[in-house]
């Protein structure tokens, strides 16, 4: 729409793009922008709100547009000029969100609402020349004189040291950092997140540089493999896996031309119990999910890796875990054993000290010292766990269990032996929250050497850990249905326990 097309709806004469009222006939030129479509796509809402926020000027802020678009049908912008309306409608149309304009007969005296959407809009007024012409001859002299005198008084009274620049306060004041709001943390995380697509999987990643992205090794496969990265602005770019650490379930991906907003890397060694965090995942959908939670435990050592436990819900692995300053302190992971129902995050420090050293930069000496202590404690506990496994695997022990079979529970037991074990009759108790639900039993006969590539992911990970320490070569497993007659119908998240077994090695969570 050209400038000449902005004409008054009443007199038809040309008006400025951002006029509140017609300068010729004083007709109100403000409009409301209405979106009638309910159930808009989350990605479209996000991209549209981002585009409108980037218009600047009198455009409503990002959070307000997000809130209004989720509540459609409703006015998403009220009492805006036709110039702004044209820009907003263009952004909405680009993301396939239909809208319409409703002219206002007169502007209302409105203040900013709690959601920050409405701005102060005064009723249309006539231009200053009309007021000046209406004044008496004496008033035309007195009023300008008073204004000049008032200005001189302000100049005299206002000293230079009283002048304060109208700038936004910095995040750091006297060396201390001010925590961000949850909205600010979510916004930073969403801006820097991306969807990863490979021939076999789809997941989430986050940018740590303009063209460097961290994601789950499960999604991207081997080194030098080609993947696609879908950015939040809608661009789909080709990318290459440059480093990968399957054991930590992390990969570094190079995304040429991304020019993305990068997240700052933090330090997981400074986390404390009860500290607020934000976990971002894609929950097996195309949309990102941000979950607010706390650090439940600062060190949960599983298979030689020290994770920290969080109570925030999340979906697939690969997303960032951020502290209250929008710094990445961990990575959402699924790298845990079948016996674990914990929500674990991999400390970001492992990117510097894993098998592959995904990032070359070393932490500072203070962080390094604390981090080396954590690694030493994890190695010590892993050694003790290995000794316990070697002893426990000399007799049948539980590997995993799932309640998906119509005949009962599908259980996998394992045993470390020189020759295949014979028939083993095992009795089990099933408990939930410390209370016994029922007792069952089953015979395991068909024993096979288990490779590290078979079974579900948690099962394979346990076997891979054994293989890393030279144990899995003679690790035999047997699978059988454990009848669940007399047990409750839903046994998910209940605990299957071998009677008279080791209290730690012979119990697993039923998946």
C-alpha cells in the first residue's frame, strides 16, 4: 500500500501513515486487528510474535502477542495506526494467520494493561494552529512568555551531575549478576534452539555459536554424516556432524550460514539443591517445550557418569538445561539404565572432558578444580559398581522389565558365566512405593550371549558399559514372560524384585 493510499475514510483526503486522526476533518483513523482463527499452530504463533516484536516502534512486545494469539479469537492489537496495522497484517499473512481490521469511531483513553499490550492512546485532537487561532490576543503573548521563563528556570536549576542518561540497566552491577525472569530465560532458549532431522530420527539441539550446535548423538549418527537443521525463523539448512561422543550422547554439529543466537555456557559444578532451572525439549513433536523446575540432586552417578537430577519434565534428549541467568548448565539426556526412573541432565562440563572432548576450550582453574573432584568421585564409585557387578553377575540378575506383554511382564535376566547357564527358576515380588503388590515366578532357559547392539536403548547402554570394561564378552541373557496373575492391571513404574537377591542389582523399574 503506497503512502498516497492512506486516505481518510470520511473526507477521502490523504493522511500520514501513522496518523491517529485525520488532520483535515478530525476523524479517528485507529483500528483494531482481529484474529478469528482458534487453535493456531504453536510454531506459527511463535514466529508471528517474533516478527511483530521486531517491527519495533509502537508494535506490541513479544510476550503480549504470544498471549493474545493463544487466546484467539480476540483482538491482538488494539487502537493502532493504519501504518502499523499494515506491517502487522503482513507478518501474520507470512505465517498463514488470517486477520481483519476493525476501524474505530473514536479513540479511547486507555492505559497499559497487565499483559503490556495496550498503550496510552489519547482522543484525537485538532492541530495546534486551531488552538492558537482560538486564543485571545493577550493570551497569545502571555502563554509563550510563560513557557520561555519556565524553560530558563529549569536550565538554571538543573546541574550537570543531576543529568541521568536514559539507558537500560546492565545485567551486571558491582560484579553481581541479576537473575532473569522465567519469560526471559524461555525466550533466550527458544531463540537458540533448533530441530535436527536425520534419515532415522528427529530431535532438538541448541546453538553455542553462530554456526555450532549441540545435540544428542542418537539423532545425528556417525561423524561427517549430513543432517538438516530447522531454525526458529523457518530456514532449513544442511549441516555436518563434526564431533560425536556416543557414550555421553552428545554431538557437535556445524551449520554453515545459520547466524543463530548462541546460548552462553555455564558451570554445573556450582549448582545447588533447590536451584531453579529450565529444561527445553521437543517431547517427540515439532514444537519445543520449556519446563520450569529445580535441581533435586547435584550428583547422581550412573555407569561412571555424574549427572544432576532435576524435577522438570522433558521429552527427548539433546535440549539445554539453563540456570536463572539463561546459561546452559546441562543437557537433557536419556543415557541412563533401565533401573532408573530419574530425570537426569548431563553437566555441560563434560563437553570439555569426555572421550571426544567436543569443545576444546578448558574451563577456568577454579571450575577445573571442582570438576576434577567430581570426576574422581564418579570414577571411584564406578570402580565399586564394577566390582559389585562382577560378583552379582555370577548368578542371574535382572537387566530390564516391561509391562507391555498381554501374558504379563517381559523380563530380561543376565548372568556372567564361562558357559551358557542352565534352567533358572526365579521368584519375584512386585512393589510400588514400598508396598508389595503381588508375587510371581518364571523359568528362564534360552540363554544367549548378548551383543551390545541388541535390546532397547537402556539395555544396550548397560551392556556397552560392561563391554567398555571387558565384561560383556561372556554376558548371557534370557528373556521370558513373567505371568502377572493376581497383580494389578497397570504395573508401569512398579518395581520388580528378585526374592533373596541383592537389594541393588536385583530390582528394576517396570517400563
